[in-house]
C-alpha cells in the first residue's frame, strides 16, 4: 500500500535524484531504449451525454466539433492496417458515450476487435462504462486492453465530472480486469488541479488491486468552449516528475505520454523517456485533437537510438 505522504515526498525530491532513481527502476523492468507505439481512432464521435469538463465530445460543453455515428468495419480495419504500416503495435478504438448504447453497436465493436486482432495488432477499446457480460464478450473477441481513465484525483473529480463518480470508473476497471483484459488507465493534468491532486491520482492507480498495465498521462488539450479552456498549464518539469513518480510507484506498468505531446520539446520528451515513459501515441490526430507531426517521432527515435516494440500481448 503506497501512502500519499510518501508519494508526495518522492515527487518533491531534487529533480535529478528523482529522474535517476526512476530511470534505474525503469532499466530493471524494461529495455530502456524501447518504446511501445499505439494509434487511436475515434470509431464514434461526439453527442455524449456525460459532462466531462475537458471533452470536445460532450453535448453539455459549448464545443463545435464534427460528430459521426459508428464507422463501418472496413473503414476501421483499413485504418488499423495503415497504423500497422506506420509501426504501431497497438490499435485503440474509441467511442464517445457514457456506455455502449445498443447491442448492435456493441457487436459491431466486437467485430472490429476481431478483425484488428487478425492483423497481428494488439487491440484496445475505450467505450465508457461496461458490465461483466460485455467485458467477457470483448475478451472473447480478442481484446487485449481496455482504456478507462480515472482522469484526476478523487478530491478534484466532482469539479471535472458530475454525471458519474470516480467509483463508477473503478468498478469498470475491476470488471475489465476480472474478465482477464489488461487495463490502460491514467488521467489528465492541467485542468486546474494541484500537484497534490496529481500525486493522489497516481497513488490511487498504484493501490488498485492490480495496477493498470498501461498508465497514460494526458496533458490537457484546451478545447475552446469547455469549462477548463482557460486553466493554467502544467509546468514541463512537473510533468516529467509525474512520469518519474508513475515509474517508481508502478515499476512494471507501461507509462504513456498521451495527449498534449506536441507541446513538449524533443528535450522534454527525451527527459520523460529517461524518467520512465515507454509508450506513446504516434498518430497525427488523437481522437478530435492534433497530436504529433508526421515523421517527427522517427527523427526523434533515430537521434536517441530508441527502438519500437513489436506486438506481444
Ligand atoms: N467515452 C469514453 C470514456 O470517457 O472513457 C472514451 C473516450 S474519451 C474521449 C478517452 C479519454 O481521452 C478520456 O478519458 C480523457 O482522459 C482523454 N481526453 C479527452 N479529451 C481530452 C483533452 N481535451 N485533453 C486531454 N485528454 C483528453
Ligand atoms: Fe463522453 Fe468520454 Fe468525452 Fe466524457 S470523455 S464527455 S464520457 S466521450
């Protein structure tokens, strides 16, 4: 059991000591020169009834985002094939919404999972809250990972979402784990929360019965019209500290730099990798927002001697 006070103490260590210790733990558990690459596709976009303060897809936010119903199977499989060609080992299918809305839509997603898996890719889905029966069906279809972020600390949660409580998220995470699917779960920083909130979020994840196999850290992408579009951004070095803390608290989890990576210089990204980040999203788009420039990662990896992992789930 990790105590919040201890985690806060680690977070506040002198910067170079913190990243050196995180790096040593990283080397003991992973190939320090390797990263795992995912791509993500929004298979259903917008029209969501939830009120997540940061999200472009909520009908309750004043955003002007194009929306579309569930994509057809061919479109998704062709996007996955292209992702594989660009070097991704995992393909994530994301659907807006509190929960899958109909049996028909859910079956369509299970078919996507089957076909994407057949391409030799690891599969990931993020569909909101699901029950045991749905988790079992996804597992049977070949789902390797389910993404379900807790997003922020339990204390700050009600400032960000009012249409559910954090325990609803945790229930889905445990349901997914009980079905034998790996969990990808992290959060967003830069929504007005304090460093204490950020550390509490990581402590919550580390103290789950089984810590997530993958921990994505998103830097808020400010969407005009959302309730957090004027919040203060996180300091780059605090972001590196959080990566290091995630590595120390969850030594065997993949730590992923997710949204907002295009705001970091190559130097900050390299520091994140040194501190224990070993997973990335590489597509030019992350759901509705811009991610990294095409070719930027290839050049960065070459300069750092970083290699890309093959699928192994
Ligand atoms: N509806 C599903 C859900 O809420 O789990 C899946 C889709 S949701 C868009 C996936 C994740 O993207 C969210 O949990 C959040 O962490 C991240 N996200 C969404 N909008 C973001 C933003 N503006 N900046 C950073 N991360 C964001
Ligand atoms: Fe809906 Fe997911 Fe966006 Fe929340 S994060 S508004 S649940 S799509």
